[in-house]
């Protein structure tokens, strides 16, 4: 977004007010941005932020719907990267209103547009929120070995194994239920398994989790070859 655009500038000031805990000032700035909007693009941006400062779920849904409608009217590359977030916000609004079916539809639509979000922490956060929404509304099937893996991650947390958590959590939390995501998760799990720094019980459990996702752990992972040994050495040093 162009920081010199007056609507964008007002929204940036509103975000600064949010960060400082001045919610009333933030809402006023976002309202001024909406009133200053001269086209559908600017109205889309202002409505997105204005939705964050509404007193009821119904009004929040109204502004999220307004934002999405304006993005559809713009319909060019300026809003392409917005859609995952816009559908995510719609889904959350429907959840707040006790409408899981409508929420599920928007979580699915968000997942279909997540590839347009630029990579980085913001994109990772959007992806994780969508994945959580898909799971909570039953839009994705339960993950194979899910209970075992959840217990294993809890064990990593309990003993502070940040290395294992750092390798697995991005794929685990961002799992949208696609074949590519299953491969991404199983690859992360296999890399930790190949490192062989886990206690014996956790190592065995991790092998069972991998087996539930993709079949038995192959010999190349159970007894790493040179390539996997090199990778394991890199992450266990």
C-alpha cells in the first residue's frame, strides 16, 4: 500500500493508536479514513480496519462484509493479497455469531487464497489462523497420529526442546490438510527423527507418528545415509 495515500496514512495512524492502547482514537482515525475514501480500494482498506473496532459481532460482520465487497469491486492486483485475510475475518465473525457452517465456508475460501499472501511472519500468521479454523470447524479430516504428535509436542515443550519445536511447529500449525502440507509435515518429522537427539521414548513415538502419516520409517531414516547424516549434524550441533 502507498504510505502517501491519505486513507492509508490515517489507517497507519490508527494502528499506532491501537498499539498504544488508545482504542477510541484508533476508531476515530479509521472512521475518518472511511469518510475520506474516494474509491473502492480506499474504502476496502478503511473498512478492514474499522471492522476491528465495532461494539457487536453483527456490526463487525457488517464491516468485514463491506470490506470484502469493496475488494470484489476493485478486482485487480492491488487486492489480490488481501483475500485470505478478508475471508479469515469473515469466518471469525461468523464464529462469533455462532454460525460454524458459514465460518467453515470462509475458512475454506481463505485457504484457497493463502498462496497470494507474501511470505514472511504475516503470511505465516494468516496460514496458521486458517489452519486452526479449518480444524475447528471440521473442514479438514483429523490428522493421522494427531494425538501421538500432540503429546510429543507437549513433551518437547515441557523439557524446552526448542530445536525440535522450531523444525516441526511451522509445518504442524500451518497444516491446511493438503497433500503438500502432509509432505511438509512428514519431512520435518523425519528430519528430527534423523537427528537422533531425542530421548529413546520420544524417538520411538516420533517413528510411530511418521509411520501413521506415510507408512513405516524407511531404513534411510532409521539409519541415516550420508545426506541425512549431514542434515542431522547441521541441526544437532
